C-alpha cells in the first residue's frame, strides 16, 4: 500500500498495488488487512482517492457505500495496471438537481468561452514548465492569444505538438495511452489527477458527463476531462523529473507512484496564495457553478 501523509483533512491518496488486501468498514473507518502487515485503519472522511491496482484486493459492499457517502473517489485498474473504472458519489450536494438543470442549459457561447480560458491556462502552464526545465517555451507563449472561443483553430493540439518533444528532449515522442515509457507513468498520474477533479466536480453538485468541450459519447467524465487540462503539467513535471533520474529503467513501481502522488499532494498557487490541489480543484468547480448561474464570469484556475 502506498499512502502519503495527508496535507490537510480529507486529503489522503491511497494506492493498493503491492500486496493482496481485504478492505472493510469498521467504526466509520476504512480497514485494510494485508497478510504479513499490520492492519491499517483510516477514517473515511480523510480518504480523497483510493486506487486499486492489485487484482487480489477484495472489498465489501460497505466499502463502496462508505467511500461514496464520504465523497471519496475510487479508481479501479485492469490487469495492466491501467485505469479501467471510477466510482463517484451519486448524491454529493443538497441542490444537485437544480445545478444539473442549470448546467445542462448552459448556452454554447458560454461553454466555448469557458473552454477558451481552460485551453489558454493549459498552454500557459506548459510554457512555464518548459521555461523552467528547458530554458525556453518552444513558442507556446505566442500561441496563447491565438486560442479563440471554442479553440476553433485547435491551437491546443498545435501546442501539444511542440510541447511533448521539447519537454522530453525526444523529437519522436508521441503522447499515447499505450505508447512506450514514460507514457505509462503519465497515465497513472493523470488517473489520480482525474479522480481528484472528479471528486471536486461531484462535490460542487455538477454532473461529470456534461462537458464544455469534450463530448465523446463513451466518456462519462467529459466535464472532468475539461477541467483537469490546466492541472496536467503538475503530473508532467513529476514524470519528467522522475524519468530523467531513472531512465531507462524507470517503470511504474512503488517509488514512481510515490513520486507522482507526492507531486499531487503539493501546493499550487492561485491569486498569490499557496493551496493544496484538493482546495484548488474545489474552487475551480465552484467557480464554474457561479458562471453557470450568472453569478461570476471567470473560472478560478491554478498558476503552475
């Protein structure tokens, strides 16, 4: 089990990958029993994300209900340790139905403007990361003002074509789900990040399937995939730093997961204030609610 110390209440990310384990609920706590290890007890209210990637982990129905009731996310991985499913609470806010309705009725121009701000924030964050690690931004800063409403010119994809080869120092690198390393490291980091954003979206009373830009009919988390875009460079930075130290032997093992989860447990700057990613994700989701309700104009987004 990989469990980093929590930064604040409701901020623990737990990964069950190393050993078989049995999960159950005892006195409003998650009980983790594993052969050869002492039992671990964690209050449900402190669990933010539970990642289950060992095929020999078993859990009771009470675990699923308890995690959902506490507002936690659960990510289940397949035999290749790739994210296969996510459990999210069905009822997470007392005015959820009302917010679903407002969200579903959001006009297209509003959704396009919101996606423009998300795409610009993502490219700015990528440019800052390149400048930090490579001493230049590969021209990404010049692309930011070219992102129009709805990004009809697909500037985000143009930025990605410059970003990945420059970030990894490999002109032939392609970001692919089943591609060579460090793609698997990125997949894992993004899966945990996605669970954090999904948790914030549901807690704000929004429906994760009703996206702004992403609209794949088979994607149940379109809105989550929209909102997580500016946060991705947090994972990118952790992966690149780990990859540079361990290449070519780097693989998705316990040390890699600890490095990636540790990065997501760090602090993020917003309006000059240092906050946890859990807090910023909640603020981003809440600011989207305000925009939908015509009580705000802009999303609260991180400065990475």
